[in-house]
């Protein structure tokens, strides 16, 4: 079984998205990784400070592994600077870490040690343990996407709705339409739970617990939640379909959320509210937003405050029959008068004015 990625681990290496650490040693780190199609790989990388001797040894190990028949070893797919050695993969299966350059000799040595171990070592650790997971056996986890799908299927319908929203909130769409630049983020408990109805809080909590138990999500001591790795995006087909369907909506929700959290962090100042076209666009789409892309209570309050501020500004703007003049600057040539109909003399309900009135309005302070 692997361990969680650390804060220092990258999201991806080349075309491979990282999901977990399978092991680490003097040479480098072996990751569980996925390509864009969701296929799982073991990816070994050297430490950044690896000297030329280690790099040469790494290449020789890979070359030795290539001489082993494909039916009894893992196939080397890429250049050794980017792929794991067969010895690490095979020895991981028997629970040993041997640095020998010849994977065949190392494998036999490790197998002999396992075969000579006392029989008691192979017994389950307790009565609840799986017979296949006793000491001396390596537990190979299901691929990340399969674990995520199983965890999702085990949720109640209400928790599945909450999971849909939760996973999209943890996704950061990239600029590439094919999703190759997508990323993941961390969400705090305030964003996920604050001021929500009890039923929604229970659904989100159940979703987090189910995915965390499957190793799909990680929880921190402060209650924040994040995916186990960016590899979840290509590995879980359901999530990839969700993202592809609502890419623009996810991006809009992320921008609203970031602006709302900044607004709250800076004391909810009016100057931090959304204005103009962006505000109107968000408000226009709000009534038709699907359940999983609804703004949370803070985001909704942020949008409402922006609409209120825009309406207040519009009310301060009144028709002017004569332009204001500065006592210290020459008066500009007044623009020609534009006929105004009675219907256009009032502001629109969204706080904007008809374009034909723009040149004959002044705002009083």
C-alpha cells in the first residue's frame, strides 16, 4: 500500500499524474501515477541531488531489467530518467527493497528470505484481518478510479449529490480544453459546511468520510479536504465526465468563491465586490445553476451584496439638465442633446442605465 503525497511532491511528472508514494530510498521515489487515459503506472524518479554515478547506475539497472523476459518482470516503458526499474517493482511485490543492479539475482534473494520466514509470520495479524493480507504478503490496492467509484456507489443518494458538488469544488479547470492543465485544490471547512442546512452538512460529511476511507480524499487536522492527488482527475472516469460537462460553470464558481473569500478576509469592504459585467453575468446565471454548481452561503451573500451595491449606485445617479462645471478648468463644449423618451428615464432593475442616457447623467455625492 502506498502513502500519501507530501506537500513537496509535484502534481505530475511529464505526462503522468501522481496519486501516491509507493516507496522511497537512497536513489529516489517511486510513485503511483496515471496517464491521461487513466492507465496506472509505477513511476520512479531520482532525487534532484543525484550525482552522475547514481544516474549511470539507474540506467544500468533499467538496461538489465530489459533483458528479463516480459512474462516474469514489469516491462520498462520509458527512459530510465522517468520510469521505475523492474527490480523495484518486483521486489515491492515480495515486500523487500534491494538495491542490486541485477533484478533477477535480487528477486531470488528476496524470495528465498520470504520462503525461509517462520510460518507464524504468515498468519493474519488479528481475527478481523483478511487472510490474504497477512504478514509477508503485499496488499495491492485497486486503481484510484475504481476505489473512487466504489466509494461513490456506497453513498446514499443525498451524499452522492453532496459528493458531486464537493469534487467539483476541489477541481481547478485549466486553460486547455482537453483537461491536460487541470489541477486540484484544498477546501476548508468554512467553505464546505458553514451556514448550510443540517441536511447538506450531513451529506458533505458523509461524502468526505467515504472518500477518505478509500484513500481518494485526504483530510488535514484543521478540517480541510483535498484530493489524494491530481491523478484523481484522469483516473476516475465519472469525475472526468463531470468536469468536461461543466467546465465553464466550475471555472465561474471557482472565481466567485475566491473573490468571496477574499472579500470576507478583508472585512467585507464594498470595493472588493464584483462590479459591472462580471457581476451581472454571475447573477443572470444564478437562477439556472445546477445543484452541484450552486454558490455556498458566503458566495451567495457576496453576490447579493454586489447587487445591492450596484442598485445603490444607480439610485444615486439622477438625470442632469445641465452638466457640472469646474471653477478651475475651462468648460468643454456641451454634447448635443439627445431626445429621451419617458420609458428610458428610469433605471433598469439590474442597476444599469440605457446607453442613450449615458451622456446626460451625473452622480451626486
